């Protein structure tokens, strides 16, 4: 139950809705209790009239009928008002919980997403929030009315017979005890069932996202069987769960029916003996029915409660994952509290300055998270000293898991304005280095410095604002070309966007679309060719205009002509700017200031292209392989992701 309370506390701003629903429930309970009393009184008047005492019976019965009409009308109006408040509360609570979940996901480190399937994350959100908001709505509409109805029934029954009150009271602890016995096993089965649904949802999302691969290899039936397997397992778990729940429900209801039998025997026998009037009997029978209905409906409430508890645990488990800001190692020179409050976080070794509109406080209010989420201000890194390298790897080691190191004791520095190419075999850690530079992962040992600032203790906004990046896989979003180019600078003017597109050699194909820069490109840019997507990604980096440029095989999807034209724009962009280049083509590598070669995750050689061409190392081998036409040599060349 604590997990439900924690989730509802997230939506504490909705307390006016909770209060309104509660008041409506109380009023509905009042009308429900008034109805048996009116019917009981009418019964006594009718019985008396039949026995010959009919004086004033008709007017009294007429007023009692009006009273029934009034209570029914009030109940109708109030129940609909409460239903409206419940619907609005549920959808607003869903929005709050969804925003909190999404905002927290955006603040989680990259490693979290490496270990979770996208579909699983989405499925968990849908299930947890749907079940929790559904229970919250049912609870608000039912619990207090049930409580008031039961309490009133007990008090009224006690005025007629203490035995009736005692038997009615015994129903609730008995039902609660039997339900507790049932719930533990039910929740274990529900957790296992949810795991199957999550895995099915994860695979579903993967397959839809890569449907071309599935169809190309004709694996539709295989994927359907894998998907079906999870649902068959979920079906088996549901059967076991349902058998257990409904078997125990028979026991619960059977025990309650025995108690109700005793209650009805007391009421009927006491009426026959003349202890209760016929009107009293009618009143008590209806009170027992009012007390019985909440107990019977508790099965549904308990069922939805258990689903909400199970779902909320998954939701809360995601919310307690450490965010990127939580993972920062704070030193006396860097105050993380400033970062989390949305101010300009001081970075280790030097201050970070902030420019742009300050909307962090609004993000904090709306989502309760650090300004890593939302439109936070641009944060600039101030070099710790004029001589500080732009990039410095100081004995850096890293692996995605403990048993498989990717980078080993990496040590080298890049001067400001220098162009450095990273060369190595596929899987040798080149892209991993780019991820470390962006703060997507933290070094396991050693230090990685940007302008003298340790990335593990520096405001991550500053780290990421410091770099423009073009990935090997051009990651675009559904929407327009304009929106994708301006993704890093949403306030950029159309003129600035067009200028960036021209420099990336993208304007020519953009203007061929009917809507130009406002053309929709589909999910992940599906309406564009590989080269077109890459040029949009390059334009995005050009527009950001960051001090550090990371090109992770940025021209790999371009034909020779487009690559040449784009390279001219990149050369202009790299002028006076620190650039780290992971390239497919030796022609691109030859234009850099220095080359760093990696072998087994370690630095093998560092030098200019001319120096390394004659050193006998990896770069010299690449040049020799490129010049060779032998099949074996071409195969070896491809191991370096080099196309020649």
C-alpha cells in the first residue's frame, strides 16, 4: 500500500479533486441510507392503513414518495458530479505520472537504456499508470461511501439488536484476513505475468522498428512465434492466478454468506415474534443489503488494488534509478546542489557560465527534476588555464561490463583547434571515446578533461553544450526538416537553418520537396535516403556551433560527390575548432593534424599522417591495404571500417 501512497503523493496537487470526490461519496452514502428509512416508514404507514388506521395515510405516503424522488435526484446529480471529478482527476493524474516518468527517463544515464528494451520501458509506463489511476479513481469513488455506509449500518443495527451489529462487524475483519491470505501468491503471479508482457512488448517494438530486416530475412513467422510464446506463458500464469483468486473468493463469499444467513434468521424470527415491525424488518433487510454490497464489491476493489500495487512497484523502481546528476562525483570545487537547483553549476577547476533564458525553475516545478530536462540555459566551460588542453585522456579505462574492457589506460591530449582522427579496428573503442566525451558514460578509472574540467565532476549541461556531434547512424526525429536541423538550437531563425543546410550540402535536395524545410520526414527520417539523413545531421551540428566537434564516421553514408561537398563545409566548420574525427575513408583522415591509432583499446601510435605513413604501424598498414587489390587485403581493410 505504501507504493500506492507514494504514487498518489506525486499528484498531491490534485487534492481539490480528491476532496470533491470524497464529498460526493459522502452525500451519495447519505442518500443511500435515507432511502431504506423512507421505505421502512412507508411500509409501516401502508400496513397501518390496511389494518384500518388510514387517517392521513395518503398525504404521508405522497410526501414519502416525494422524499424518495428527492433523494434519488440528489444521488443522480451528485454521482455524476463525482464521476466528472473522478474522470478529470484520473486523466490529470495520468498526465502527471507520465510526465514524471518520462522526465526521469530523460535524466537517466545512457547505461540504463543499454540494459532495457524500449518496448519494455513503454509497456511498464502504460501498465503501471493505467492500473494506478484506475485504482485511484475507484478508491476515491467507492472507499469513503463504503466506509460511511458500513458505519451507519452498524450503528442503526445496534439500536435494534447488538447481535446484528456484532455479526455485521465480523464480516470485515474476516474478509480482510481471507483476502490477505490470497494476495501474496496473487501478486507473485501478477509480477511474473507482467514480466512476460514487458518482454513481448519489448520485442514487438524492436520488430516494428526493424521491419525491413525482418521481411528481408523472411523471419515474420519466427518473430510471431517468439511473441506468441510470451503471451501463452502469460495466459498460463493468468489461469493459475485466476483459479487461485476465484477459489479463494468462493471461500470468502461462502463464509460471508453464513454470517448473512444468521443475520436474516434473527431479523425474520424477531419480526415474526413481534419484536420488530414489518417496517423495521424492511429497514434492516435493506441495511444488510447496503452492508453486503460494499463487501461484495471489495473483491473488485482489492483486485484493482493488487494490480496497482504490482504495477506501481515497477514505476517506482524506475523513479529510484540514479540520474546522471545523481552520479556526479562532487568535489569541494563543484557544488552539485547548484546544478540540481537549476543554477549555473560550478565545475571542478573553474566556473561554468550560463547564458540564455532561465526556465529551469519552471521545469523543477512541473516535473520535480533537475534542469537536465527541459529548456535549460546554455552552459559554457571556461578553460581552467590558457595552457589547458581542449581534451585530455589521463589513464582512462572503460568497459560496458566488468569482464569486457573496451578502453585500457588511454592517455593522450588534444590541443585547442586541433583536428585529430581516431583509427582502429571495428569494436576497438572509437565510438566509445566519443560517448565518454559527451558524458554518456563515465570512465571506470583515470580522468577525462575538457578544457581542464573533469567530466565526472562537471555540470553535464556544460559538457554537452560544449560539443557538436554527428553520429554514424544519423538519428532523426519525426517532424519537419526545419525542426531536425534546429534540434540543438530551437530558436534559430530560418535564415540560420538554411545557411547550415547549404554548408552541409543539404539545401539542394531540401528545396526539391514540395514543402521545403517544412517537409515531414517520417519516423527516424524514413522518407529520406541514408545520405540525405546524414546531411541533415551534419547541418544540425553546424547550426549548434559548439567549440568541440565530434564526427563519428559522419560521411559514411555519402557518395563521393556529396562527401566532397560536405567535407568542404566541415573543413570550414572545423577551422579554429577542436575536432575529433572517426572516419570511414582514408582521404578524410589524411587532412587531420594528428592521428591516434588504437589497438585492443590502447593507444598504439600518435603522430601526423606523414609521420605515421612511414612508421610501420596501423596507419601505414591501412595505406598499404588500400593500395592492394588482393581479396585478403580488402577484407582486412574492412576490419578497420575503412572504405578507402
